[in-house]
């Protein structure tokens, strides 16, 4: 086999590997299905996901790792943060409801979302009093208030006191841990 044939075979193999990797990544990233007519999101790979169940979840890290996509897992379970201005919801104004991407808990309504120019979706109030819980966060050499899902304790973002009226609060959230269902007309 001459050099050009070897090169062609190598390029073909690399192309097949790249296509396979893309297909696997695409298959993994298409993890949910929104049924707008029923106003629910279905995630067959996550048996704990529900837009209506409010039962508190207490799963092991191993179980979360098994059912969540890796990028969602890192933010939700290890308090990672997506880069500013990169998330899918930081600059949207569509009317609807935001849910926890890990468990489906109702978190925020779009009528409480505002443009904060911080690079992450920001809300001035939660959907209901049980939507989120709070935890002191003294990481990165500063004191902040961490915002966790009220149902599954997944990290969502942080709470700041520089939001608009009527609350003066800014719930600064990571898009990757939010699911969204637009309002139906």
C-alpha cells in the first residue's frame, strides 16, 4: 500500500471516528422532549424528572451522574458555572415558565425575568416559596448566597441584592440547569 492509500485510509478512519463521536454527542444532548400541548417536559432517561411532583429528592451523586448529561451534572451537583453570555436563556424574553433541568421543579416565571447585563438569566422573584432554597457560599474568597433547587438541591446560581423593584433581588442563574416551557396561546 503506497503513502497516498495509507493516508486515505487514515483520513477515512478519522472521519468515521468524528462522525461517530458527533452522533453520540448529539444523541446524548437530545435528552428531553417538550410537549407544549400538555405543558410538560419528558426526560425518559431521568425517572425522577417531573414538572408537577414536588416530593423532595435525595439521590446519591452516583445516581445523579447516571441520569444527568455531564455538563448539567457539573453545574447542578458540583456548583460549576457556565461562562457569561453563552447560555441559551441569558438574553431571551419569551413568555413561559422555567424549571430545574435536573428534576423538573418549577422555579421562575418569565414575568419576573429582567435584563441585568451580567451574562446569565436573572429573575427578581421565584415562582413560589418552595421553588428554591439557600445556602451560604464562601468560595472564591467572597461571601455569597447560593441558590439551590427546592426539590433536588441542585446548584442553580446565586442571589444578589442588586435587582429591580419590587424585591430588589437578582437570582442570577445558569441557563444549563434551566428548562423552559413557553406559554401556549
